[in-house]
């Protein structure tokens, strides 16, 4: 894979596998302490990065702010042209980019290709959107007046991303931020720094071709201290954070303290209801992809299956057979449907959740065995593979409240739709949900105000695999943010209401008289 890295990373490529701590445009910064990145696929050392120092972060923010004063005045359709140039480059490099995702995140290559396609799709969407960004004209009560709404660029945007969608989530934020007139500063997951550098490099090459300032885009490596410095800064107009609920809560409190703006895309605890009228074959296929895709490491992964009691035995038998035979292994081998988990900690967390579930009355149907051999220090030298697990458990067990970011599926049964909905909505997260039914009334209730309380609500498809045209995000502890399609762009702009008087009188609103 070195040849691919060399091609995509260009000047950023390091033969000695030591990468910088921050890249301000094309300027690289380093710091002393290094952090190793381990491949989930084989447990081997992939590369090292360092964490950005405070003065470098300060410089990155100052440069983004300075560049904002220029970029905000470039007409939006021209800003769209930059995103189009980037999308062209991403199209050409699709296979190389997907390789880097599979290398660092352990995602099966087919799914990595899908992720890069999502990055390209959102860019295409943003290019069209750059000719819209529309406001309203609103009827005014005053004669010879006009009232209208405009949307203006907001300022530098910090984008914090998780390991599991290391390119697409940046793409959702970067493409829309750029057309909206905002410079971007990216803090990628420390597990996927090369995914970050590859996208940053492609964007820089588009920026140069376009003739804009490279400081429009920067990347900062780090963890809590670096994130805190970034999000605390008053010159950061928007913090768009994707990751666990714990991270989002911490970031949200800090940004709220300075009256800043956040866009939060946090953890899910997604459920599917399988009704008596469901097309079972379709449902089983949807369950399989939703629960096992990306080895259970999607924010929309199916975690809770709520099956009508008349079907439970049948569904469990079918799923058990699939779970026992699903092909697990090297994500670059197309015969494998599941790759590794991201690290040993993810495996340990999954095993701990299984034990807790059993102690809370759950019955392990299958799975939960680590596949690789551990050395005598407990480290994996062969990657972080585990068999996917199913647990039959009562929905009142406390463990099901929690998102375990692994292929662990809890199965519950229900007797009435009201009961199923109460189970489905009875968790603190609210990202994705699905129902399988041929009964029109059940489907309509599910998508109605008294149905699912999630941001993504599907009928006869699984919980994962959203398209970029819709607004993506969830309610409650998932953070309430919406990204990608529909009118999610409004979060990246400031709204201005204008009232213009083209008469020679000064009538006051609400008929107030103030004559001197
Ligand atoms: P994570 O929360 O550990 O990390 C996400 C990002 O936040 C990383 O860049 C990380 O370096 C940073 N971070 C982590 N802890 C932090 C802290 N205390 N202070 C400041 N920054 C911190 O998440 P992960 O393990 O990389 O990804 C999995 C999680 O992300 C899951 O909960 C998943 O559901 C969620 N996720 C949500 C969406 C969505 O759109 N809703 C998409 C992808 C992933």
C-alpha cells in the first residue's frame, strides 16, 4: 500500500512513517511526543503522528480567521467550483482513498468504496447547492417596505470526526462549509490520520488549481487538550463534532459556556421492529447488513431487534445460522463481509457488555469469541477480530440502554405495537430506527408524531445506509444536529433579516405612534 500512500499523500508522504502534528494549508508542524497508530487488520504498527502544540493551534485558528475575510466575499457558485474540482480528484482517486480507509479503520474494502462515493456524492450536492443558499421574502405590515432573509458565511468551522467514517463525515462538513463561505479546521480521529491527510492533500491541490489560499483548510492532530483549545476559541464560529455521546457532551458544555454554536452527531442505539406482516426474507437481509456492516461500528448499526413474539423463534434461528457462518477476516479480501474491530479495547468492551448482559438475565445465542491469538502481554499480533453476538434479553435490562460500538445485537419480543414503540423509544439516544411491516397503519403510525422519536425513521429498510440527500442526524443524546442534505446547510451560515424602506414615511411596526 506504500505506493498508494505515496501517490495520494504527495508531499505529505513520510518514508519513515512519522507524520506531523498539524498541517496549516501545506505547511507541516511537528512536536516531540509521538503517538503510534496500530492497524486493526493485523495489529502491526502503521505510522506515528504527534499532537499539535498550543502555539500551532493558535496559528491555525488565526490563519483560518484571516482567510475567512477573503473567502466570504468569493461568490458562492465560485466557491462551488472549488468543491467540484475536489470531487473530480476524489473520483479519480476513489480506489486509493478506499484503500487508506480499509488500512486505518479496518473497514471492508467494498464499504470503503461506498464511503468514498458518499464523499463524492455530498460534493456534487454541495456544488448544486452553491447556486441556491436561498432566503425568503416575507410580507411586511408597513407600506413601501420589503422584508427579506439572507444567509451569510459564519466563520471558521472546526470539524471533529470519529474513526468509523473517516472521510465521508469530513466530506459532509467540508463540502458544505466551503460553499457556505467558511474556512475549515479538521481534527480527525487519531486512528485515521492518513485518511485526514489524504483528503486534505486532495483539497489543497484543488485549492491551488482554483487559485485560493491554502490556509482555507487545515488539519490538527490531537486529543482532549487539542480539542479543548480549538472549541474554546471565540474565533471558531461553529464546532461540528461527530463521535460518542460523552465526547459531544464535553464539547457542547465548553462551547455553550462561550455562547458558541455546535452541530452534534453523536452515538445511536438503533432499533428495528419486525411486525407479524413483515416480509421476513427482506427483514433478515436488512438485519444482517444493519447489524454486521462495518463490523457493527456504524453510528446507525442495528443494536436492538424488537420482534413480534409470534416470530421470535423463527427470526432467532435464521439469524443464528447467519451469524455462525458470516465470513470474517482481512478487509481487503472481498469474500469477507466483516473485518476487524478498531482495537483491542473495542473487543474488551464488547466482551464486557456480553458478560453484563448475561448477569442481567440475557441469554447468549451465539458469538463473542475473539478470533486472533494474543501474545503474552495481551496484545494482538493478528488484528482485532471477533465473532458477532446475539443476546436474547428483556428490554428492561440496563445494559441495552448503552451503545456498545461492536457487532452485538440485543433481541427483545413484543405483543402490541404500542409496547414495541415504548421499547424502541425507551433509550436516551435517538438516531436511527426501522419497522418491517406490510400493514399500512403500522407503517404510518411509526413515521407519525406518536411513532419513532428518532431522526432517521425507515419503513422496510434497515437502520443503516442513509443517502446524502436527506438531513442526517438524531434526537436526544444523539445531539440534535443535522448534516449533509436537505437544508442542513443553514447550520453553517448566519441568518440575517433585512427590512428595507423605499418610501418617504417612517411607519412603525405594530402601529406604534412616536411623533415628536
Ligand atoms: P470518540 O468520541 O472516541 O472520538 C470522536 C472524536 O472526538 C475523535 O476525533 C476523538 O479524538 C475526539 N475525542 C474523543 N474523546 C474526546 C474528549 N473527551 N474530548 C475531546 N475530544 C475527544 O468516537 P469514536 O470511537 O471515534 O467513534 C465512535 C462513536 O462515534 C460512536 O458513538 C458512534 O455512534 C459515533 N458516531 C456518530 C455519528 C453520527 O453521525 N451520529 C457518525 C459516526 C460515529
